[in-house]
């Protein structure tokens, strides 16, 4: 059976995340799985802690995930995803490392939106 590409594994990761059954996501996580958030300097090791963190995160409803972009190769993928629980909205940039069809490492960035600086107003247009 051929190995899944990192892009296929990342698609399945987001499909499972959208189920809101965070234990189910372990199906695509390697035994040595690690998640890193460089902005807050945090690391989560293992599928169990990953699932527990997602289950305990304060939410107003079910999480919805919209994959806007997903690119990659055999062993690496990058996704840009919008996340909402109906009240909270965020965007995540996630770097996947995949070995033997399983995610071994995620490095995730959750950028905060900000107002555009006035000094470039004459050069830009609003996107929304």
C-alpha cells in the first residue's frame, strides 16, 4: 500500500478536527507526536495531551475549521485554516512533519489580527 503524502495526512487531520472528537485525531498522530507553539513557547507531547488540551479549551459551541490553503510534499505540509466556535474566530498557520503516514510534529502559529497602520492607507485596499 502506498504511503500517504503529507498533504493527504494534513487533510485527514483537519477532517478529524472538524468532528470535534479530538481523541479521533490520534489516528493520524505518531506515537512520538509533538506540537509546538513558538509564539507562547509551549510544547505538547503525545496524542492524549493534544486531545485533552482541545477538549478543555473554552468554547461557545462546536469548532469549525475552514482550510483555505494546503500545500506540501511527501513529508511536509503547510495549512492556513480559519477556526471558529461561532463566537471566537482565529486563523492558524500549521506546519506538518509526516513520517510513514503519521504526523510527528506540528509547529503552529496563531497570528492576532491588527488594524492597518495609517501611514500606508494610500497604498492599500481593505480586504473585507
